[in-house]
C-alpha cells in the first residue's frame, strides 16, 4: 500500500494590505508587483 508523502512548502509567506480592510497572503514579490498595479495603496505588512 502506498503512503502519501507530506509536502512542506518552504516559500516565504508575505502578508500585504490592499486597502483599509483587505489583507492577502502571497508567496512572491512578483505577485506583490501585480497587486500593486491594481491597488496603488498596497503595502507589505509582514
């Protein structure tokens, strides 16, 4: 019987704030740049 391997994601988690009430967790700065184009007030929280 085959067992499932547990995959651990070691990429860093970056929390961003798009506006006064919307928060996201992304995995790369490239993603942040895309969000920054849509939401100019976006900022990195953590």
